[in-house]
């Protein structure tokens, strides 16, 4: 039994005794009056004459003393009950006050810790409420930051489109195939950004469906890597896949996992200088490593944050939406996996991904 449960049970007994004290005092008073006074309300005792004047005086004093005792005990019991009730209700009152502040828009409101005597249950109530409030405040800050990031990301391709369209309208830029290609590239970037944002929102709100099934990950990796082989060759990059002899079977959504691998390869193709290495381990972990500029150690844990950019080497100019790696992390976590980044053996970025084995 938890200590908090014992405390609450003791408080319950104390409240019971507190409430029952006036009743007991009243019954005792009624009994005393019934015994000492001639006749009583319930006719439980026969009427008897007072044996002497002294007995009558003693009976009157006893009656008044019993009445005063009942009144005093009732007053003390009421004050004790009020004190206990206020202390027991204090955590609920503070939580209610903080909840009203949060409802009014003050997400920094917190409830103070209750006294230890109220037990573990009251303490856990306040702690859970404060944790919930902290989560809400963090989510709101993230929402504001994401809205600002989205506006910033959309502003750049829109500004480029507007500038080129103005140039075409004014006759400054020639309307030829090259200019159409540049306009198409900006619209494709916008479309990719909007789609990535849609997917990230759906997976974070658990509205994106995942069809989990047993997948031979050797085959899935080979299919995705072979689809990128031509692009790697165009960029004069060496794209190498290393898989074990045994089949690695995982419980995942094949389409989402293909998108995970594609996003990792897209990221590596954007920054690699000479080669990209994809490795699958029998444990279900696979990694994608490039020999690009890499990132600082302090920034490794942040590259999975939406729109986070490290430096100019990995900038918007290379065509990234800033959501590729966050989608990788979100898709993996939704399927019971995890992604972590580290510095590769050639100084580039290496992303390790863990998958749930079948």
C-alpha cells in the first residue's frame, strides 16, 4: 500500500470522527438529560421526583454542563473539519486556478506543490497537471515557431517566382526554355515543401495511416538504391549498397520506409562530394553515409528538427525543404524505430536507423 493511500485513509477516518463528534455529544446530552431530569422527550424513563433539593441543583448543573459540552465539541469539530477540508481541497483549488489561467491564455501558469501530509496522490495530481501545462506551452511555442518557419520557407521560392515573372513581364528576362525550367524548379520546390509539411503534420497528429507488414528489407533497399543509381552517376558519385547474406525481415509500412530511404539518399546526393555508402546490418539497423561537409557535433541532435539548417554548406540554395530528415524521424518513430545522426568515417553525415525486427 502506498504511503499516500495510508494518509488519505487516516484523513478519511479523522473526518468521520470529526463529523460524528457533534452527533455523539448530542446523544450523550440527551441521555444525560433523560436520566437526570424528570421526564424526557422520548418517555424512555419514568417520571421520578427529586430526592432532595441538592439533587435537583446537581441535575440542573449536569444538564447545563452537558449542553455546553455539546456546543463546545460541535464548535471544535466544525473548526477541525473546516481546517482539514481546506487542506485537502487546496491542491484541487490550486489546479483549478492554474487551469483557469491557462484557459485565459497564460500557458506559463503552474500549480504549487501540496504539503507532504496530503500524500502521494495529491502530489502526483499537481505534478501531472504541471507536466501537462509544460507540454501545452512547449507545443504552443513549437506551433508559433513552425508557423514562422513555414512563412520563411514559402517566402523564398515565392519571391524568386515573383521576381522572375516580373522580369518576364517587363521584358528584362527572355521567355525561353531555360527560364521556364527555372520557374518550374521553383514551383516544384513549393510543391515539395507543401507535401512534406502535410505529411509531417499528419504523422505528428497520428492521422497518417501506416500499413504494417512483414518486409524483406534487403529487397526494399536494393530497389530504392537502384532507383537513385542514375542520378548518382550523373553527379559522378559512387553509390554503394552493402547488405548481409541473410534476409532481414522487419515489420514496417513498405511505402513509408521507401520514402525514409529516399529522403536519406536525397539528402546525401545533395551534399556528397564523391561517394554514398548504404549499409544494412542483421540487427535491423541500416545507415546512410556520405562524405559531404558534415555538421558540428553540437548540431547532430538538432538536424531532425523541422526547418533546422546548420550552415551554408547545407543551405536552402541546394534545394532542400528542411523537412526531409524530420520526416525520416517521424516515419521511423511511428513504426517503432528511431534515427540518430553521427559524424561519418570520412567527415560527412551518417544517419543510423533502427527498425523493429519481425
